C-alpha cells in the first residue's frame, strides 16, 4: 500500500467583494483553472513574498548590527595599529 503523498487539505471560508468574486470567475474561465486553485496559488504567492520580505529585513538588521560591532572593534584597536611605527 502506497502512502498518501498529497498534503492534507483544509477548508477555509472567506468573504470577498462581489467585484473580486467576478474577477476570480473571469480569470478562472480564461485560464481554465478552478477558482479554488487560483485562490490557493495567490495565497501561496503572497505568503512567499511576505516571507522573503521578512527574511530581507532580518538580514538587513543583522548586517547593520555586524557593521556597528565592526566599528566598535576598529575603534578599540585604532591605537594598536600605530604602536609599532
């Protein structure tokens, strides 16, 4: 017996405007996809964008903290560099 490789799905009910619903149905017909697939793909794409932005912000803060630490270390050693001259 093969294990079920499909991710477990959950149902989610949301309220959207009639205008957005109409756009979804038009796009669904145009692309030949189910509305639920379009919504799922859109949510996944948006969450990926948000995750990327959060990661970039964390990296930015980490680089800024590292730069401050490097400046402090440089300040601590500024007189040591001229001792042997």
